[in-house]
């Protein structure tokens, strides 16, 4: 990975780690699926007028990806956050990283090396330690977050498999296609949407703005760009930094105590991610990446 790619791979989990607090604040003022629908409406309005229109083949692929990355991932995660705590979510959601590595083997031909596996396991232990080892809690909330992690992982691998290499186009149209499903789900499963919309204060709207501009457009824009440029075994381990940044943000901005467990866990996570990046991608993984890029280039030519 180039220096720019590494910088973006670190910046994305930082932006997403800081997002847990705004989401939790937003969910205290809006029903989960309604809050999610507002997010995708705002992102579609900001992006769709300024990006390219996808081809018919790309359109089908984007719809498939949006089902997993947007509808199922965010729907399950926001619901789980509404039922449980941000700490539980931050830890359990890191299952998405091993899910990505495992799914990339049969779907992309990217067999993980032993060093990558050891690095991921080390980083995951660091995540649990940084969060104080608190992964117990409401079983239904944890189940929702785990299912969200799997949906997110599958959507990421599908993005790579389909060669969707225009990050903002993908994000724009994915957001647009997710609006009907989230609002329909909100209409069927939730109540009090209009009352929440009228009663929301500045803090609630600022939380929504963060999820749209920072976590959504900036975070996912860089993440999809990284997926298009690198193998999944290179990119995925960086997401394990997200809960570390999330816990650190609570120390900095919410006044929570900095513990020795947090320091040890953060260092262990950083070591694990560094170890996973030292391996050289095997020829079949690099060949898979080049074939996806060549396929995309041929589609543009035709």
C-alpha cells in the first residue's frame, strides 16, 4: 500500500470510531430506521446530481451491494445500537473483519496468509481489551450487531467482485436505492417519526450531519476507493482500529477515564494491524485484483 492509501486506511476508522457517539445521540431523538432514512436522503441529495449515471450492469450490481452494505448493515446496526450500548457494538461489529477475510477466499481467490490471520487475531484481542473486555450484554442487541457485521462484510466483498471502482457514484446511487427500503421498514416497524422530526434539537441534527458528511460521504468514499485499489486482506485489518478510536474519543470528549487496559489494548491492536500489513500479497490475490481492474476498464471502453 502507498503512503496515501495507508493514511486513508487509518483516517477512515478514526472517522467511523468517532461516529458511535453521534449515532447514539441521534437514536435518542429519532427512531432507528427513520434516522437511517434521513441519512440516506441527505446523502443522495448531496451526491446524485454530481456523479455519473451507472450503466445497466453497474446498476444491478449497485442494487445488490446496497441491500447488504446499506439496508441490512445499517438497519441491523442502528437497531442493535438502539437496544444495546455503543461499547458492545464497537466490539461485536469487529467480526466484520474476519468475515471479510473469510469471504474473500471463495469469492475473490484471496487466500489469507498465516501472518495476516495472526495479525487479525492479535488486533481483535486488543479491541476487546481496549473496550474493557465488556462484550457481554443484551443477547438480542449483540445478535443484531453480529448480523450487521456479516452483511457489511459480504457487501464489501461484492463491491470488489463487481469492480465498482467509482466510490462517489457507488455511494450516491447506493444511498438513493436504500431510501425506499429504510423508510418502508420505518413505516411498518416504528412510530412517532413526525413527532421526532419536529421535536429534534440542534444536537440531534448535528449528529445526523456527522453521519452524512463525515461518516458517510468522507468515510465511505475513502473506504470504497481503498477497496478498488487494494486487496481485501490489506484493507480489512485497518477497520479493527475503529473501536480503539471510538473508546479514545469517549475519553477525550466525554471525560471517561483512561485506563491501563485501554492503553494495552490500543497498542496491541496497532501491533496486530501492523503485523497483518507486513505480509506480501500472494500472486493469486494480486492477479485477482488486476483482473477486476481490467474488467472495469473493459466495461468503460464498451
